[in-house]
């Protein structure tokens, strides 16, 4: 019935489901779950299983495009590469390498991202390279490194199968990570006590023993309140604290200020519920934490992750099966793109670009001089482009004009560049501003590896070939690098991974041949032993000890007032994926064909809004129009929407407030004014007002 079947890894979310992709007549005919996939154990969600028709859509990019007199025309690969060589060469000569910046795609493979950062560092000569983790879980990465040492989950999804209690905060896995969502449901049926913390009553709240609805941006107070009760009621593990941590005393000085009553005032969560949550977690033999963007995409997102780590350390819930911290990383390879050094301040495995030994290691391998100064983060790139300091960008697999905050600012930045290259599988909001568009390959058409949210490096295999004249990302990056004068010496992605293994201690035991059907969780020793559980006997910080962080609650960057009385939270829905370039081109669009904004029945009544009305949403930053959905899953005073459809331009509403340590945007707290259209007639249109 099928011409061929390959076992591969899903290219949507960070769960990393293993899939069997069946092809017929050069197309993907169907996809089924791999029964032995360690993260999915025979399950998938509707994206992994059914959302593959995008791969042969007529509007796939199948040849390079070059902009001439404002219009794109079809070009040959030679013309496109020549144009890139000439323009980037000129800009580097005239303005220096730091006038050029690149983005690596967290949707693409480790090998693609490793090649991209080498291109930027070795062929161009700049550390101006970043990836989508910046707007997603960079706060998680920062905090886990500060508290424990390594940038990754401390355990595996299987920890949910034998833990006694889990606090799930700021994540909605039945929509964002459905296979993990189902695993959490199963765990509750077996008796695991689940506490959900989310301003919205997410589906999993119905499976838990307790649901807390904090005001958006008040997670820090909730975590400090839980720590307060754990200490006050003697639920700590003093032996663990003594033997394996430092800094507890400073935390203790802070905790008296966070009684459950004070936390209730800040967060709106009843004091009794704070106490109850602390007891559920603190009394369990083994307990887990899991979190998502409701924690990270805030002004103090990285600090909240440190406060979560505190609670785990106080109770000794780290370094054992069933006692894990499991951030639900977003894109299929956002863990990997960062591990590969596609970041402005680190090489592979988060080793600093300023570290002489590390820089020398790469210089010797690549035979070029590399810069020691940190490069621009994504928001710094846009600021520099607006200021005229950044002249060119090479954007690989990221739709910044739709997904980054403050769309008007992003568009101004892209318009101000002298030259821009986009490498994608479709034309997007971002490719409009490109000078050259390079047609690339989706996860169904290439070979390499993705690293999931459990640090598991898994193989990706092509089920079909790239359409028309499209090439794999790996081939394209090699072509561009070579045109810029730096040959990437690998024939295959497997050879690129061998270079990573050679230069990266935690990856030294990884090779494509060794990954097999189940992958390996880094760190992997030279003999191939991997690490499902981190920190069993020491933390990866000086002295082997974990660090408590004494960080007080601080108010979020935006707040409701008379002019903007409601708080908008943005996030995701099951049927669509981020920019939606892929899922909007599949049957999923029949299930959900637009963004809509959730509003509580009382607010809707008060504002004269009916279910299904297209309403006006205005923030301090901009304005847009979205269809209303009336639901009591959301609290009074809050509204919720997504960013999956370009027509909505949700991110016109988002300002520039961001995490204090990592500049992850505050996508989750935006004060807005919402009203029926018509009352708005006198206001200026969206882009103009932004
Ligand atoms: N179907 C689908 N799946 C996806 C994606 C997709 O677009 N669609 N995207 C992928 C990506 S890139 C990512 S990063 C993940 C994201 O997965 P999640 O982290 O689950 O994503 P969100 O829906 O953005 O936000 C999670 C929850 O945070 C809550 N929240 C907001 N503010 C606060 C707060 O102050 N406190 C608390 N406690 N909660 C708050 C929101 O109400 C929301 O329910 O999903 C991945 N999977
Ligand atoms: N308002 C609001 N905005 C948000 C968020 C939010 O919660 N609220 N969440 C943020 C988060 S967590 C994230 S991760 C970002 C995601 O933002 P993006 O990274 O921009 O979104 P994606 O849809 O994941 O994909 C990016 C692009 O990669 C292309 N692509 C997919 N696969 C490949 C491939 O193999 N090769 C190439 N070359 N291209 C490929 C797609 O066509 C798409 O254009 O959005 C952020 N934006
Ligand atoms: S849960 Fe995530 S990895 Fe698994 S099939 Fe769905 S989108 Fe793919
Ligand atoms: Mo993400």
C-alpha cells in the first residue's frame, strides 16, 4: 500500500513524538505513531498525525526568489547565492561583520542550527546569532543554569508515571503538548495529585485536586507563598538542604514577608489554597514541577523559574525518578538550537563566547579567528536595525513579523535593513521584506536530529524529497557559507554531529549511528551512557551544590487602568501551531479558521459584546480586531487570544517589556481596552496607531 515508511521525529512541538511516516507516489500518505517512541509510547496528537498535507501544497516555495523593483521574481540558485555573496560581502567590507545578524530556526535540526552558527561566526565573523528560544523558554534556560547548572529538564516525561504529586504552572499541555497532557491525565487517574496554576481554568484543572487562578504576572508571589508554608509547616528536607545546596539562609530572610494572606492580596489566590498547594507538594514522597510560557513570558519570568527551583530544593525533589523539574519546551528543536550554540553569547553546551579556551577550540577546528564579544539578541537586532547600525539579516525559519512582539517595530526594523535573506518553506509575513528568499525543506524532507524537552536527541529521517527546486536547509547553509569563503567540511548531517561531539564534552558519546530508535538524553558519556536523570549526586555548579535564589515579588510591566481596564493574555490552541504557516495549510483549518478572543460572560454583558462579534482590542501599543468567544473558562477582567493567523496581527498589541535577564517578551500581560466595533470608528487604523 505504501512505497516506503521511515521512522522519524515529529517537527511540531517539544514532546518529540516518534512517528512512522508512510509515503506513496512521492507524497506523505499517512503518519502513525511509533510504538516504541520513548516520549509518546504509541500516541500522537492531531498535529503530528494528520497535519502533514502542507508538505505538498502548491504554494510551497520551490525556487529561489529575488526582489527587483519591489517585486519578487523566480531566480536560479546561482543567481540567488551570487546576490547574497555580493551584498553580504559589500556590507561586511563597508560596515564590518557586526553589521550582519542571523537567526537559526528552532524548527530545524541540530545539524542545521550548528551549521548556521558556524556560518555566522566563521564565514561572517560575528556572534550576532540567536534563535526562537529568546521569545520562549530562554528564562528557563537561564534559571536552570543558575540554580542547578545545566540548561535542561532534570528528568523525563516518564517521571509523571511514578510521581505522587505535580504542580503544573503556566502551561496548558492538553493544547500545547497534547501527548504529555494525556500522560498527565493518565497519572491523575492512577492517583497522582495534580495542582494547576493558571489564570484560565485549563482542561487539566478538571483532573486535578486543586486549581489556583493567580492574576497574570503574580507567579513569584505564589511560589514564595508556597515556600513560606513549606518552611513554616516543617515540610522541608533539612539533610538535603545542608548537604546539597547553598544560600538557604538568605531565602529564609525573605520568606516571612510572603504569608499566604499577603500572597492572596497580591495574586488573588485564596490563602487557604496556597497552604493546600504547599502541603500537596511538600507531603508527597516524590513530587514534580512542570511549567510553560505562563511562567517564562513575563517581566520576571526567569526569576519565577528560580523560585520554582527553590521549592524543589527545599523539599529535596530533584535528582530522583519521580522527582523532576520538567519545563515544557516549545518548538520541536528549541532545546537543540540553543544546545548547538545558536545564541549570541554561547557555543555548544552553553560555553561562553568570552571564554578563551572555548573560543580557541573552535578557532582551531574552523581555522579562522572568531570574535570574543557577545552578539545581539533578537530584540537588540531590531533596535540596531532601526538605529541603522545593523544593515543585513539572514533569517532562517522564523516568522518574526508575525510572532515577535511589537509588530510595528519589527516591520520598521526589517524595512530599514539594506539587505535581508529569508530561508523558509512558505512565503510569510516576514519574507515580504526579504531581498532574497531561499526555498527550504520541512522536517518530512530532511535528515538530522531534534532534541526534545527531555534533552533527548532523536533521529529525523526524510519520508519524501524536497519539492521542486527546494533544497534541504543543511545544503543551503553549506552553499551560502562556501560562497562567503568558509567551506563547511561535512558531506552529511551525521558528519556535522561528529564535529559537535568532538568539540562538546556533554555530547561526546553522541553519533547518528548510536542514536538508534530511542535517541539518547544528554549528557552522553564517550561510551554512550546517557542521562535520563540529572543531579543524582551533585549539581553542575562549583562545589557540586545547587543555589537558592532570594528574589522578591515585583509587579509586572503592564497593569490595567481606567483607559485599558482588561488584561490580555496570549497563548495557543490545539489545532494551530505558532505562525500557523503549516497548520493553516492542513485540514486543521476546518476545525479552527481564525483567532478568537475569550471573554467572561459578565465582561461581555457589560461591554455589549455578543458571542461571535468581531470586536476592537486596543493596547498602549496598537490596535486590532478579533472575533469574540464568550466563556467562563476565563476569569472576569481577563481576555485571552492566540497569534496563529496573520490577519489578526495580535502582536501589534504587545509592547517591548521583557524578562529582566533574558529579554523574553512579556506576551502574557497586556492592558487592553475591548469594545464593539463602531464605537471605535474614530480611532486610526491598526498600523498607523501603533
Ligand atoms: N497546538 C499548539 N501546540 C504548541 C504550540 C502551538 O502554537 N500550538 N507552540 C509550541 C510552543 S513554541 C510552545 S513555547 C509551547 C507553549 O505551551 P504553553 O506554555 O502551554 O503555552 P501558552 O498557551 O502560551 O501558555 C500557557 C498558559 O499560561 C497561562 N498564563 C498566562 N499568564 C500566566 C501567569 O501569570 N501565571 C500562570 N500561572 N499562568 C499564566 C495561560 O493562561 C496559558 O494557559 O507550545 C508548543 N506547542
Ligand atoms: N502573542 C504571542 N506571540 C508569541 C507567543 C505567544 O505566546 N504570544 N509565543 C512565542 C513563542 S513561544 C514562539 S516559540 C514563537 C514562534 O515563532 P516562529 O518561530 O516565528 O514560528 P513557527 O511557526 O514555529 O515557525 C517559524 C517559521 O519556520 C518555518 N519553518 C518550519 N519548518 C522549517 C524548516 O524545517 N526549515 C525552514 N527553513 N523553515 C521552517 C515556518 O514556515 C515559519 O515561517 O512565537 C512567539 N510569539
Ligand atoms: S505532541 Fe507534539 S511532538 Fe507529539 S505529535 Fe503532537 S505536536 Fe508532535
Ligand atoms: Mo515557543
